[in-house]
């Protein structure tokens, strides 16, 4: 039963985790968004009251 031989499967597991932990995270961290969000508190929109005739 070849499933019980841990030699090839353990190395595949180690190399796959090595790729996941060393190559992929810097690529994800280096990603930048094209439109950075601005603070909503920086500028408050001016609101005018509505002067509607209610009759």
C-alpha cells in the first residue's frame, strides 16, 4: 500500500507549505489598491434645508 509510505507525501507537504509561507505572502502584502479611501471626516457635505410650500 503506497499510501503508508510517508517519504514522498511528506516532502510534497513541506515544499507546498514552504511556497505558501515564503513566496505568496510578500506578493499579497505588496498589493496596492488603485483608489485609496479618503476619510469622511475630512470634509462634511453642506446640507441645505428644503423650503417646500406645505399648503
